[in-house]
C-alpha cells in the first residue's frame, strides 16, 4: 500500500469518528504528508538516475513554460507588437515611417480640352482623358523634434521620379487645359467692383486666355512662366501665404518657396515646405493615440473652415493604433493639401497577397454639401454636392476637389460637358486596406481630382 493511499484512507477514517480530537487528526495528517514526501523522494532516488532526473526536470520546466505561454500569449503578443509599432528610433515602425521602404507610385491623369474655340461660342466642353503619367514617390521625414508629451514634430521631404515605362507618353506630351493664373486673378477680384474692373482691364491688355496648351512636365513639376504670376510677385500678393508658413518652432527658414512659375507641383520635388510643419503622437505616452496628428503649423485648427470643420484631427501619416481596424467602423486621415480630414468607412474583410485585411472606403459624405450631410455645414460648401471648395486652404486661390470624373457628385457637374466625364465605381474610388491586428495599411488607393 502506497503512502498516498494510506494518507487518504486514514484521513477519511478519522473524519468519520465524530468524537475524535480535531487537533490530533490534523497533527496525524501532517505527519502522514511529511512521511509521504519522504517516501516519494526515496522512491525517486531509487527509481531514477541523475540523467533521468535532469530530463524529468527539463520536461517539467518545458511544460510549465508552455503553459505560461498559452495562458499569457495575447499579453506577450501585444507587448511585442506595441514595442515595434511605437515611433521610436530603432523600432520597425520608425524605420518604415521615417523613410519610404517600398516603392509608392503616383499616377497623374489630365483632361484634355478638345474644343476650346467652340467654348467661346457657348458650346459645352469636350474632354479626353490623358494618362497615366507615373512617378515613383520617395518620402522621408526631416527636421525631427521629439517632445516630452509623447509627440514628434517633423516635415515631409518628397522626391518624384518619372517612370516612362509605366506611362502613356513622355512629359513633353501637350494638353489643353484651364489657364489657372488667369482664372485665379479673376476670382481674386470677385465681389469688389473696382478690383473686378482693374483685373478685367489687366487681363484684356495681356490678351490672357481661359485655355492654354502646355506640356505635362510644365503643368506638373517644371512650371511655366506667366505675366500674371510676375505681377502678383511684384505686388507682393504672397505676403499672407508666407505668414501661413512662418513657424516659431521651426528653426530653419522653410517658408513657402518663391513662386516664379505656375505648376501644380512646382518646387515641391526635393523640398519640404509644401506639407507644412506637423506634430504627431508616437504612442510612447498612450498607444491608443499612435499616429494621431497633434498639431499642424503649431496650431490645432486651420483658418480655412469654421467650427468643427477647422479642427486638425485624424491620422497624420496613415498610422493607427493596433487593433483599431477591427474595433472601429471608420478611420480618418488629415490632408494637408485640403486642410481637413478625409473620412473612410469600413466595408468588410478582403485579402491582399493572402493577408486578411479590413477595407475602408472614402465615405460618400466627404464632399457632400449641407443639404446632403448636415454636419458639413461648417465647410460652407454652397455648391452642388460632391465637390469641396478648398479655396481658403493654402494659397487662398480658387481650388476645388472631388472624386475623379465627379464620381458620386451631383449630376449637375457632368451636365456641364458634352463628352469625356464618365465616373466608374471601383476605378474612381479611394480606399485603405488595413491589417486588423496591427492596423498597418497594406494597400492604399487615393484617387482625387
């Protein structure tokens, strides 16, 4: 009879004796337990060699370690994940954030005006889409400043490299498009009778035209000279623009670049002025704030829009806290080109290269006017729905944004053209594809005009 069986049997019998002294019963049980372990130790010494005992100890340790891993696996996983997602020198997230690790391609499309002469006879325009003209985009963060409140301030420096093999033609291809400086000058004087008369006379003297023919290179990065640009520079119309980029905390003189020419991306290639001075939460103080923009140009709101619409909020660079993609129905990205956040809503699970991801599509209400979305009233977007007026954003000149070909916009816009505006679902949508546990974007598609 083994000691273990003996202990249990005796203890059971003692319990059945109603008048038995409890204290003596406990003392006896204690003696039996002690005796049991003595017998067990003797048994182990007799039954196992030193090598076998070592193997037994290792097996028991492995079992204990494995059990601990299974019990605390989620805690361990979250700890390792959070340590690598924090924006701190040496982490995987920092290395990917501070400099683009994989190629990013930007494709430009142009709507070529086919009948500019007929337009002056009140005919509707006929457009032809030209593109893509593809550029590889490299981005790095510069002027990094770490703060004690768990944020980092920085600028974005971008480089674009033309990819001829991925484009429909060279940058010398020509298109007929709107003469932005002339239209901008006319809009600048709107509402002021004296100013309208003066600008009208100036444009007439210059024989300025509404439409011009320029190369793709000139319209993008090279820029082209224009008499109106020369006059605006001589009259120091850019004073307010320079104040916009005058930052107290930015030690370098990185105010807006001199605009001698007009081009949509003129002097943006290889410079860091265009996106302004950003401050972002690193996740060091609170992981749930990772990637959130803290300020833009040292302010937490813009002057472009009133009320909540002017609040600086959303993700600064497409970074999100781990787990957010699986726990929320919407995400927001702050756009420095539009001075506002863009909102994306969850549309379901997909796969990218075999990786399960959550897809978030650009919400239909982003560019809606207040008659469609009451929350957008503070954008003061008093035009047919689907186009956002961003004229007060950076340069304070006429600027509007929408989805390509006025996708999801009011039919009013398509009706202004004879031919060439054909919105297509999927082809003209924007979306973020985000891995749900880490909330790392696996695929990004941004399509705007």
